[in-house]
C-alpha cells in the first residue's frame, strides 16, 4: 500500500466535498488511483479532461505512486 | 425608459410625469421651455427646431445622467421638441424627482443649461414680417459653474481639461517615464468585461494604457453586480461594452477605447488580434479561451488567461513565443460543453474574479513594461478559501510538441471553429452579396447556368472540380453558389477544412433568391 496526499480543485473539490485527503491505496499508477477515487467520490470528469501534478510538477498519468507523494488533479475551469 | 427624448409632435406630459414617480422621492421639480412671441426685439410668430438626432440623443442622455450622478437624484427626464412650433407651444420639458427639493431644483437647472449649450439642435425663428433666421444658442449662463456648494457633501469644480498624473507609478525605478511612454503606446484587447475584465480594464485604464479594446456581447444583468465593479444598478439592461467604455472615459479620458459588441469568432479573431500588442482573456467561456489561444499562437500576440471557480482561480500567461507552452499544451482539446464549471451553474464569490483579474492586470503591465518576470512558464492555482497557491511549471516538451506543435494545433483548432461558423449565409439578392464585398463563385453545371443565369459578375468552377481548382479562387470573402445551397455548402466546408477561412455558401442557393423578374417589377 502506498500513502499519498490528495488535493482537489474546482468541480472535484465540490464533488468530493473536501479540498484534500490522505489515502492509502494499492493503485499502481496515477490513472488507476483516479479511477479508484472516481468510483468513491462520483467524479463526473474522466481523466482525459484533467491534468495531474505530483509534488508540484505536472506528471504523466502512467507514473507510479510513491509514499508521500502529493497529488493534485486539475480540471479546466471557465468562470469569469 | 431613456433619460432623454426628441419628439416631433406634442407629447403626453402626464406619462412623462408618471415615469419619474419614485417611492424615495419627496420632491419633484419640472421646467418647461415655451415658444414666446419675440426675440431680441423682433416679433416672432413661430419657430422650427432641427436636431442632429443621433448626436442629440446621445449627448442629451449624457447630460441627464450627469445631472443624476452629480446631484444624486432618483429620476430625471428631458424631452426636446423638433419640427414646427407655435407661440405658447412647449419646446422643452424637464422633470426631476429626488429625496429633497434642493437637488431637484439644481438638477433641473443643470439639465436645461447643458442642453442649451451642448445639444446639436438649431432654432429657426419665423418673424411676423415674413422673414426667418436660424438663431444660434450662445452665451448660456450655467448656474452650476457658479456653485460652490450643493446639496450633498462633495463639491464639484467646473470640468477642466484632465491631465493624468502617473507619478505614483513612474516613481518606480523599473517604470519611469520610459515605461509610461511604453504604456501610452500600447494597444491591449480585453475579451470579456465581466468579473475578471472589470479589474483588468480599471487598472489598465488607470495606468495609462493608450488604447483599450473591449469585447463583450452581453447586457448588464442584476446578477453581475456582486462581482463586476465597473457598473451601477441603474446600468442594468445596457450593453456592457458601452457601459465599460463610458466608465473608462470617466476614469481616464486620455485612453482611446474601441468596442466590439459581438463576440469574436474564428473568421475575424486573427485580424483583430493583429491590431493589438497584448490580449487579456476574461470571458467565462472555454470556447472563447481556446479560440483566443489559437489566435495568439498564430499571430504571436501574448495572451493572459485566467478563470475562476467558486473560491479558486487559474492563471496562465501564453507568451506566443516559439517553444513556449500554450493552453493546448495543458489541455489539448476543448472539453465538451458542460464539463467546465461556470459562475452561473457553480456560483462564485465576487472578490474571486477580482483577485484573478487584478493578477491578470499585473501580468499585463509586467509584459508591457518588460518588468522582471518568472523565467519559466507555469499554471498558477489559487485557492482563496485556504489561502494556498501552487505554481506548476509547464514543460513545453510534454505538450503540443508531442503531436504536431502549438502552431499546427492552433491552425486545426481555428479551422474547426471556422468550419462551423457562419458558413451558410443568407442574401435576398446577389447585388447585396457583391455590395457586402463577396466574390461570387458559381458551382453549377453549364446547363443549369444557361437555364438560370446569375445576372451578376462571377467566377465559374463546377462543383466537381472545386477541389482541384481551389488555387484559382481569389483571396477575400467568397460566396459559393449552387441551385439549392447543398453543393455549395459541402464545398465551402471542404475548403475551410483546407484552411481557406473566407469561404461562404449561399444558404438555400439560387432557389432562395428573389428571381430577377421579382426584383425588377414594381
């Protein structure tokens, strides 16, 4: 199991009803982790519509998880 | 109701009077100007008013609005007659309602003095002896120029020519007079005059940016006022570009303002961007952001993007320099409609676009003044609930370059947008199309043309050959024509897909035109 810190922005924050959380997961990649979270929180956006950043750097969705990673999922927003 | 009107016939004063009823008003004051029987010793038996209506209406509206703002009255209206008037007829009517009588009297006086002085309305007097003369309206005494103090607690001096004072920013070593001259020479386009656009426009106008273009197709709604700080409650229903232009003129009269009352589209955005040094994207529309991004990449005009969601915002500067990342480097495709949250659906706290718009203004000034900036490119995420921000460096090597590069992505994006924008256009007759600047291209077969000639200069390329003979087409807007609009529609979309963005199809084809017979009879 890997323990990571998650931060949610915009629609994801609203749908998860929290702005962040710490999770222990067996997911191998960022994409697997997002799919796991999608089921848990009912996220409406697919990973294709999102950017993901790990430890303040944009990252590839296939990146493997490491203990202590801080992961941010970022949807595009339109408000003005 | 408008604040100023022209009337060519006698009008119903009771209705005007009723329109100024206001629950907060404790006083009403009216002024009536009548036609009298003499002027400067000559007997007059009537007169005629002639107005340059467009200008008179705009200036009259301004005068009454000034009076409302200056004296803080609740409602005011001025009506000026035009045409022939007899002795005793009402020439001007002004009504003002306000909380207290003093402001009502003063506002009334202000309006009549300014109207007489500023409106392009001329008076022709008819004398008893049969002579007539146009009478100039000169030497108006303006009571308010002699006011030292009036109803409420701030005094207004007579307007003098405004001299901007930028000393607080030129004092900055990095700005100075050289920087100020750069700002004065700069042309900046602000797309969207809403929550983000209001602070951007305010700060750029205040800073003395020489020319500001404003794009906004909306009218002010009451729901805008919690975050759109350029506007007042009494502006509701007015086009935002006009309101914003007026506000900027009041804030810094030295700024030149250009307004675009329709959203930019794939057909004109590149031309518009080429006229500006910098673009600030402030809409609440993802489609507009992608369109702006693509035009920025193709024209090399830097773009400052921001957007907000509830309590958060995102900020990205697209420098449009080769090798620097763009919006598509992050999110290659525009998300489907409804995927990205908007202020209407998700709500937003007013100061959130205020903060992000202010940051856009900072980025704009940094670019215009060539101030020190972060060397790398990043997406800035700001959460105003927990006060955190994250600066995520964007690696251009992981963006559009993995496909065909930003320029190719922008070309494709614009072509897709263009392919769906106003391909089919309606004309009642072909003369109108020619007058609108279109070159006609007839795609029909020889037999069809013989049976129903166009009766207008045109180029002939049968639809089956349009693909291979596309290079023969002239530059500039073209109107493809066939019998029903079907072949021309298919051809226009195909050519647009090849990057020929100025191609249109006559909607409904020849069948939709009035026949020459219809046109010449009657």
